[in-house]
C-alpha cells in the first residue's frame, strides 16, 4: 500500500503502524518530533495501524508545537494527573478528564474536598510518573467485557459511561503503568512527553453537569510544550489577576 507523507510516496505493508509509515517518509529529526499522526483529517496514535483506503492516503506528523499536538499533551496530562490522584488516594473514583482551551481538568468522587497542599503532592507524583516515561498503550474490549473490567476496578462512573454506548461497540482504553482509563484517545506515545505542567485550582462540579447528581471535586491544570511557555502563561495569569 502506498501513502503520501508530506508529499513523498512511501510503500507500507498491510498492518503497518502510522509510526512505520512516517519513519519511511520523514527525516530523522522530523520523525523524532512526531507525537501523533493525521491520516487525512483523522487524528491517530503513532501506534495505530495505517487506515486502508482505495485512494492514496496522506499522512501528516503531529508535533508538540501545533494546536493539535498541544491538545494531545494536555489530554495526556489529565491522564497523568488521574493516575497520580489514584496513587495517592486509591479510594477516589475517576470520572472524566478532557483537555480544554487553556489546559485540562479531571473530576473525582471523593469523601473530603481536595486541598491546595494535596495538589502539591499530586504535582510531585505527576513528576515521578513523567520521569518513568511509561507508554500510553491503547487496547479495546467488547462492551460487556469493558463493563466487567471497570466494575472489577470499582469505577462506577466509567461503568455508567460504557453502558451509554451501543451494545455492539468496542470500547477503547489507555494503559500507562498500573493505571488504565476509559478513553477514545488519541494520546502522546508516553508520559515523558508531558514535560511542563501546573495544577492551578480546585472546584466543585456536578456529575454530567446535572445539579441532581453528586457534587464532584474538579482539579484544573495546564500544560505546555516546555517550561518557558508554561512560565510565560502563568505570569500572564498573575498579571491579569492584579489588573
């Protein structure tokens, strides 16, 4: 199968990953900078198989210095944060954790509100997870197996989300170290790509935005491609508060 990688036609075997194809078509430096891949308009993990199509497929590397790349870093940072919270507070129940315009958040069901001191501990644990550079590995399960998987982990909110999906759906998860989360993805290849982050605030949030549901604890954070960009952003926020 032939695919186009930034204008260069390359031959890839059936079942080849996006990373395999990009490696054939990019310089070493350009390939090393890729944290994900676009197949046409679809954003994919580097480990995802190259989609088969009757037409010539265009593959594009996604790098950290693009809006899409930054979104992936922030989404992956949310997973790193959830893993850190579960490590420090195993009784916490995880819910959802998306990237947003200026960062990310994750909602947790806990008996006692989080404190600023706890956030400092979470940041330290996040740094340890990043340093380990665990792979973010995607896998899928049929719906009933996915429900059982999350029931065994004691994650009722994830079970509820899965039950809302079609009965014939194959449900995707991402594993990093000993933490696994329900997620459609994609993500950065490993936790080491989350290089510059800061947890910024705590807030209450109703499950699914419905005031009839339980109040959860939401941790907000932000992440950037490097510490200089993060520091500049935090300085702007402080200036805005003063004004």
